[in-house]
């Protein structure tokens, strides 16, 4: 009996021990499961917090069962209740803007077929009627042979980006519209500038044509026997005509500067010689008013610098002319100083000082504006258009300098400017000459034969009579066709060619003369006075250029130059026609 009882006791103890072990393991597993659930809940909460902080929503779509498990952030984005734990793909699709549902469906179906990553952008209508933009990226989490079984997705709101892109697109459209408008405005301004230039060129031509007759006939009349009274009247006509011509030239220059069509033509020149020439031209007016007119040159002034001599002379003449005009007692001093910048360049400082009426401070700020003088009484008393200073200041600006003024009413004015110019190294040159140097005399005693090609009857008489007064024989053609015939039948020594004529113009006539092999010197004698007109003359094959109204001295110098036996050699060296005396 004792042995069975012992065995039963041992069995009970073993069973109890086994039960205790099982219970302990169960408690361990239950504690572990509780901890795991706690960790999962904490992880889920951390994920929800991270999604909320990042503005991102994550979700899990079981493709096989068509169940989407949304996160809390997902429900907020799509306006779903917190009680919604599961939803189908169609239920999610119904949250989207109706216009975006089909494109999203097509993109998702394509992604499922290709088992690839899908990126979507779509709109979601909000309860208040507003619309928000979202971006969803989904990728397969597991694959079956027939396609992905699960898709994991991330959704982020992109409303701010889409609004910024919309604004950028609007700004780009507005900018594009503005560019079109600016291009149209630019084209219109260019058309207006061309029309203005064309108008001024035509007006210049139309005014210069009769002015050539007025001034030319006046000069011819002054060469005849006149009574003192008649000579005085004739000289008044001449002076008035030249004053009108100066106004026309100023208006043309200002127009070209404003249109950006006036270009400088730098060449080696002697600033001191240009200054001396300007003083020589104005000295008779200074003597008439009993004024001194002095030139103060720095002793080591460079002999040759690279600058535009025509425009530099124009600036100096404008400043000196004004100084003489507005000075009644005392005089005017033209001063040229320089500061070296190495051996290759120097700064020229040029000033014109007078002892004239001076300019009040209130008038100085507007003095360089076109058609402006110190006050209206100045215009009435002294005359002038007020263009000279405006043109001079802009020319100085084109040369890289700036015009300055120092003036005190009753004590005079000083206009000055500084420009940097390259210094030209030259071989020893002959002494400086005045502008009135005598032209080379033709060695032959036989008068040269000049063909005058001109359609205007008055200008025909002026040109023919001037040539005859200068000792030349003449032939006359009224248009280009007649000129070609006369050139072919007569050994002419020079041609004075008008540019605008009936039948064929002077340009075409010159081209045909050159095409025939005839190298006779052709001198443009035209009322077209713009730089582009001069260039067109050169392209046509003309050798020289004279603008109407032409002076007898300039015509004589041009004819002497081109009827000289070495004229052909001169022509080969002269690539661009330059006005005589320029």
C-alpha cells in the first residue's frame, strides 16, 4: 500500500510542478504580450505624431480584399470620421474632385499592372467649398504572381506649392504679355524714330535745295559790282541764310543723338590746331565787339590724340560762339590742359571762360536742355535756339566726359569738360597749318571740264555759274540718264552729281559709270546731309561729298583736288568721301 501511495504522491507533485511551470510561462508570455501591445500602441502613437508634425498621412491598402487602413492624419486630410477604421478604394476615390477620379484610377491600375511606384496629384473638395491639392505616392509592399497584394501609400498636402505655381504661371503670363507689349512699344518707338529721322532728312533736303539757290545766288551777286547799300542788303541775305542753315544742322544733330544714330569717328587729330581754327573763325566777331580772344595751351600738350575732330570742333565752336555772343566787355579764353596716363593716354581738360553776363543759379540746372536759354529775355536780346549747349553736352558724354559749368551773374561763366583720349605716336610732321591752307594748283593751263548733274533749274544755274566763276568749263545734265550719255561722249574731268533725280538717281548713275570702267572723279553735290547719306555715296562709288548749300571755296577745293593729274591716285587712297574742309 505504501508504494502506490508514494507513486500517486509523486505524480501529483510532478503534475503540480508542471502546472506551475506552465503557469509561469503563461504569465511571462502574457506580460511580454502586454508589453508588446504597449510598444505597438506607443509606436502607432509616435507614427501618428510624426505624421501630424510632418503633415504626412500614411495608409495601407490590402489590394486583394480592397481594404484601406487609414491613419488618423489620413482621416483628417480627407474629411473622414475617426470612427472610420476601414474603407474601400472606391470610397477613397469618392473623396477626390470628380475631374481627378478617372486620371487617378487609370494611374493606379497601371501601377498595379506594372507592380511599380505610383505618384498622383489630385484635388479634394472641402466642406466649405474650397479645394486642396494632395500628392500621393504608393509602392507595392508584397507581390503575387498576378500583381501586388498590398500597397503602402504616403499622402502630403501640396496646396501651397500649387498656389505658388499658379501665381508663378500668372506672373509668367503677365510678364510674357508685358514683354510683348514692350516689344510692340519698342517697335513703335523705332518706327516713330525712323519716321522722325525720315521726316527730318526729307525736310533737310527740301530746305537745303532752295537754300542752295538763295545762298549760292547771293554769293554770286556779291561778286558783282554793287553799291554799298546793295552789298549790305545782299550780305544780310547771306548771313540770314547761313543762320537758318545752322539751325537745320543743329536740329538734325539733336535728332540723331536722341535716336542713337550719331556715331563718333575717332581719328588722329591735333587738339591745339582745332582750337586755333575755331578761334580764327570767331575772331572777326570778337574784333567787331572789341573783345580779346585768347588761346592758352599747356606747353607739353600731345601733338596728336585719337578723337573725333569734327565733333570736337563742333563743341568748341558752340562754346566759343556762346561766349562771344554773351560777352559785351572783356573777352574769352580757350584753355587746354592735360594730365598724362602713362604713355598711351591722357586726360584733356578744355575750358572756355568769358567775362560776360553770367548765368543765375536758378537757370543753370535747365541750361543744357534743348531749346532752353537762361530766360526768355535772353532769346529776345541775343537770339539763338538753345540747341548748341544741349548738343555739346551730349557729344561730350559720348566721348566719356561730362560738361561742367561755373558761373556768377555779372562776372562771367566757365564751361569745361574733361575727356580721356589715346595719345598717337607719330613720325615728325610738318608745322601746324590753319584751316585756310591754299589747295594745290593744277599745273595745266587748260580749264578742266566739269559735268554738272542736277535736276533743279535754280541749282543748275548756281552750280554752273560757280564752276565758271572758278575757271572751269561745264556740261549740264538734268538726270542720271543724260549724265551717262554725256560721260560716254565727252572726256569730262569731274562730275558734280546730285543724288535724288528723276529717271535714274545719282547713286545708280554712279554705279553704271563705274561698271563701264570709267574712273572719272564723281563728287556728290546733294541736299542729303546725314552721315548715312555720305556712306551711301561711298558705297555707290562716289569719290567725295559736298552738302548743299555749297560754298565756292569748298567747291573750288574739291574740284582742284580731283582734277589734279594725281586724282586717280588720290581716289585709290580715299575709301570714304569726306566733306571738304571737315
